[in-house]
């Protein structure tokens, strides 16, 4: 029976300090992404679910930011080109 308990997933709850530590770790740019992926396959169910949820939110936010950058960039491109043409006409830039 003890062998089966070792193979089972750990259901130990995460403390307040644990959540705070995971949040701070996940906020570090490259290290956080690697940590999220590693913890997404952790034995502890609570850590695994928290890492998967944070990774999902991170991916969703990244996709929204990329879409917003493309939309805003394509909307501002003609304005920037007109401004550059005006600055060349005035003689501020060549």
C-alpha cells in the first residue's frame, strides 16, 4: 500500500507564501516561462493547476498584445509616412 501512495499525485495545499512565491517567480521574463512549463508537470495537483492556469493567461495576453500591435501599427503606418514626407518637404530630415 505505501508504494501506491508514492505513485499517487500530491494534494498538499499551497500556502499564501507559496502562491506569492510562484507569482513572483512566474513574473521573471524567461525564467518564469520555463518555470511555468516545468511546474505544469509537477506532482502536486495544486501547483500543476496554478502553473497551467498562469501559462494559459500568459499565452492569451501575448496573443492579444500581438494582435493589438499589428492593428495599431497598420493604422499608424500611413500617418507616420505622411509625417516623414512633411519633414522631408520642410527640410528637417533628408
